[in-house]
């Protein structure tokens, strides 16, 4: 397939040129700056396509080995770590998660209803993003925010009864995993997922080496670098800072602040790294002779815990500026989407073929991504594109047009 050329305006911007006509002549919809797509099956990678720039300033071409902040696909990998701790009998999906958090987590409107890790992983905990989730500093407390701000809770629906995409679930999940394991979240993910698979990836930048950080894919908004403009070196911090701007983790106590490493969206990983995770799950938890999960754990993670029916959920991410059509989410497991849900209110099939793939999408800072597995036929695809401030809407789904093209390999 011939490669699509980047718009003239992108190259002019890279060269520092901004002709008077450029803004007027710009298309209504943004065009990607970088695109990567990796197709794979149980045995290995079957096709790779990369085009565009990982860094416009240096005109560095993007590759399938370059790490990108993969947004909400981070949740999917966090869930793998949670299932590993379940296997190690360090955490229970159906226990009151309060026992791990160190404080009583209750929706004040339903004070008798306990909240479990399963509910949090499946976005049925009754927490919301109304009070925020990204602004808690390294020396701050999610407990204080949740207990003091009623906007953190769904006042209409009790825990377990309604689906609402909530990023706030995942800093708390990270905190619970830390408390259960006694390990710092980013180090835990290295131990149970990334290092055994031989993947150069990290939550935040602390556990990545200099060479990996130097290959970072820069994320752009309105043509300007917004995230991971590393300029060929490892960032001095790489995680959420303390209130005074410091970044000293020498006295960090696991289980006290689970959000600074970004369990909900802070994973930096390449498309090839995502493909290896996908191959592991296609092979029921084992890849290239390395077992990460037991087959029953993979099934537990990927089987839907919630399916849209009779208005029992809000089917899009409420603050999503790109996918604002209904029906992006219609089935959901433990941080796992299932695509192609039948029904008139579901637009969750960017592939357009009706196959019930499992995986997760990602969307942040102009980056759109997907990791999708057809477990029945043993195939999968991982992709991302950057620079999508205002992407064209999809032709047949709630996903954008660029996501549909990358899913289908067009």
C-alpha cells in the first residue's frame, strides 16, 4: 500500500515556515503527524507500517520500536498486573477494596454498598471523574479528594449497577496493587509484565533507560509539543511532581499514592511492545515460552462484566473531545473492551466486520491508539497516530476515521 504523504503545512511547520495562506488553506480536519500499525498472530509479527515523524523538530522518522504515551491502553496492561497479583493470592477481585486502600471507600449515597477491585476495573464502581483525577500531586491524597468532594460520586446509581468510564478508578487501583504487593507501582509492572516479556516500556519514565527515552514519540496539540518532548534524553522527573515541584521518590511508601505513575494512561510503550502483549493474550497467557498469566486469568480479564442494555451505562467517555458519538463502549471486562456489540445504540466496531475483538483504545494529547485481539482466529493489531487535534469522524462507528483506517489496514 502506498504511503500517505504528510500535509504541506506539517512540513512547513517542521522547517519553521508559516506562510500567510497556510492557516486559511488548512483542512477542516487534522492529519496525523506519525502513524504506526503492527499486525500479528500467535507466532509473531505479520506486517508493519510506519510513516511520519516521531519528532517534528528533528524530523526523526517514527518506527514501530519508538515508545509512545499510549493513554488508556495503560489500563489494559494495569489489569494484567492485577490478575497476576490475584494468581499470587495477594489481592482478591471481590473483596472490599477498602482493605487495600487503608480507608473506607464508600459512595456516600449508598454507604452500605462495598466497592470491589472487580467493580473498579470494570468501571462499575460508581466513582466518576467529576472531581478530577490528574491534579493530585505526589505528596497529595486521593483519599482526601474523594471523601471531601461529592462530585467524585454518581449519586443516582449504586456500585455495580451502572457503567461509567472513570479514570479515577485507576489511581486507586494502582494504590491497592501497591499495598497488596508492597511494591512501587512502576516497579511492580516491570516485575510481573514488562521485564518477563522483554519489553522496553515504563509507567512514567523512571524505569526506562536513556536510549528508550531518547526515542520517545512526541505528542502534539495545535501543532505544538505537549507531551514527551524529551529532546533525545531521559526526563529529569518523568512522574507527577510534589506540591513544591520536587521529584524525590527516595522516601516513597507504596500504597499511599497510586496515581503518580499513571496507571490510567502513563504507560510509554512501542507498537511492537503492544504486539507482544497481544500475542501473550492470544496464547492464553504465554508467549515465546514465558508464562505471564494462567489461561483462566486471561478469560476472567477478557469476558465482559458489563453489557449495555436498558440504559445501564453511559457509552462514551464524558470528556472525550474526539469520540463524542454514543456507542463507543457497549461491552467491558476488566479494563478490556469487547467490540462489535449488536444493537442500534452501539458504534463500537471500527473494523466494520462484526468480529468481537477484545482489547482497549487510547486517546490523549492528540494521540489515538488501539490494541485489538481476535482470539477466535488468533490474530491482532496494534496501532497509534499522533497530531489528531480534530480528526474526521468515522464512517460507520463512534471511532474516528483515522482509527477506522488503521484498524482495517487501509
